[in-house]
C-alpha cells in the first residue's frame, strides 16, 4: 500500500486500489474527500482558506486551487472525473474545520468559514455530504483507502473512527 500525503493547500487523486490518501493535522483546515467505490477512484483536498482573493482564481493553476474552499470542490471534482470516477457514483466526506484558537470574534473562526465555503461549493456542484467530522477544537487526521472507499478519521489523542465504511 502506498500513502500519498496531501499537505496544506494541496490535493491528490488516485485510481490505484492499493493506495491511500492521507492528510495529517487538520485544524481549521478542511479535508474534502470524493470517493467512487465502484470505479475505485478517490480524491482528497486539504483546504486552508475559505476563498481566493477577487480575480485570483483566473491566475491559479489547477493544482493550486485546493488551497481555497471556493475553488477546491470544482478542482477536485474535475480531477476525480478525469481519473475515471462517475459523477453519480461520488460520495463526499468532509473533515476538520475546528475552532483552534480561543481569541477573537466569531468571524475570525477560519474553521467554520472553511467548512461553509466547502459546503457552498458542494451545493453548487449538486453534491451532498454523506459523512462529516467537523468543528470542535481538536485537530484531525484523515486517511482515504482508495480501493475500499473507506474514510478513517483520528482526532488528536484519539482512536481511529470509520467515517465512511468501505466495500466488502
């Protein structure tokens, strides 16, 4: 099994059933997961910020769009479909969006703003969230097992939790 580490602002897609996609230490960031279990294709984006600056999207290469909640959904969707996933077969999970700092006003809660931006993008793409582990005040790690379509989350100092069960 090969692990592909998805770092902040990055995204990755795999159609290799032996692969897993992994992002470590999601705090206020959102891990966006798209999985097609039948085609054994999965994608994971590590969204850092709710939105790009006005006009910035036009200058960003596709691989840089995973950084922003308002751009990541379309970029990851395009990539998983390009790797052979079927739009009607996609299942969606989101992880992260924690409130990591206890100072400042609610509008500074980047975790909640990231989650809202990703959910808005999913709604615009007509994709619904099947499973979510968001909010709270602890960081999380997410692993996507491509062949099974299984999504596993571990909160800081916690145990693994299956967020989306795999096939079989």
